C-alpha cells in the first residue's frame, strides 16, 4: 500500500536478503478475513522452503487502493 511503500531498490534488497536467509516463502493458507469498507484484516500461514515444517503465522492488514487489495503490514521475514 502507499502508506508502506518504499523505494523499489530497498524493497528488492530486503526480499533478496530474506530469500538468501530463509529461502522462498510459500503461503499455506489465509483465513479469518474481515472486510470493513476499503480495509480488511486476515491471518496468513506460510513457510519458507529452508524450513518447510515450520509454519509462520502473520496478521495482515489490507487496503483497497485503485480497485486492488494490497497488503499494508509487514510480515516476519
């Protein structure tokens, strides 16, 4: 979302660092979705390919901007 938007190079560098440390991230599920107007919350569960048996939970905040839903909260990485 615009509120959390960083510079492209910074975002890509953080993503590359996360992949180097933990491997690719795979979403296992999303639930507990609550939509209130143009904001929503959800609970995501994911794992990294370097630790496929270790599930990570993340509470997400999403906002609808320009007709699309965008994550507006950081996840552990």
